[in-house]
C-alpha cells in the first residue's frame, strides 16, 4: 500500500480530521538510523561482531531491538561489557569501522522517499538531526539520494553516538524557530528525550531500533509506517 492509498482509508481520514490543528507545523526534524534508514538488523549483526571480540554472547535482531537504548554504553553493559573508558572507546571504534564497511547494503524504510518528497512539495522544511558523525551522515544521505530534501544536516563531531540535544539547541538558537512549529520523528527513547529538551512534539516509529514493548512506556504517539507523518499535513 502506497502512502497515498494509506491516507485514504476511513480510519486515517478520521485521524487527519482530528489533527487538522497540526497544520501549523512548518518543520520536521528527522532522526536517521532506524527512522529513515532500515538498519536495525545490520546494527544487530555489527554489535554481535563487536561482542565476539570481547568473548561475549551475540544477539539477534529481536534481542537487539528489545534491549537497545541510550546511553549506548548502558546497552553494552547490559550485554556484558564491563570495561573502562578506554575499552569503551575501542568498542565504539570497532562498531563504527564495521558499520562503515557495510551500511550501503541497507535500504531506506518503506515510504521514506515518498514522504520526504511529499513534505518538500508542500513547503515543509526538513532537518536531519543525527547521533552519527557529521561526514558519515552526509555521505549516507547522498548515497540514498535524499540529501536534497534537507535544509540542514546536523551530525556530531565524534563517533560516540551522543550530543543530539546540544546540536538541536544550537540549531533552534540560530534559526529562531518557535518549537511549536516543529515535530521530531524518531525511533528510540533518546529521540523522545531530545524532543522534550527542545520543546517539540514527537512521533516514534515502531519498526526501528527499539521494539514496541520498549516504546510503549513513552508518551509520544507511535506510528507503524512513515506514511503516517503525512497525516499531519493533509
């Protein structure tokens, strides 16, 4: 079912009517990993490869989505990692090296291209806010030919998967945008934390890096398809 067909179902026409007030939203802030790119299975395999280097049990995608969370170090500690700061840096470096070697085999989430294109045609400004290294994020968006949809790409200066709140606040301070005019779309508890810190609304995709059981305890509305983002602008 395409995004257009999805939005024409009776249930979703009702939701569109109920959310008409959200037409004041002018900016969508996107998370990258797990939200626009479908890389959770690949990340589970990379994490398993890292765990093997430390003689720890590997995990599959189901276990990965059930356990993954931010801060990422706590996730590794739950999986058995007990090293110090220098060891954790080695873990991060190993993950990034392996991820960089294979991410091009991943694909975009279903409907991602259609949603991004539709929002751009409707005049919605789209911002990429990622925990990934700046140059890696830029390369990924260019590879999937979606960099043209973003007015700003906000990545990090390191590979430790941290710093989205700081980058987001910097962007709001520079742009002067009122938080009520933006919504953040992500797939993890951290995306909700970032949204709260920035004062923006939030949608959480349920087929990203965290499963529904972990997301269920969080306040934001959950979406099963990226097409549901378009409901706010129909």
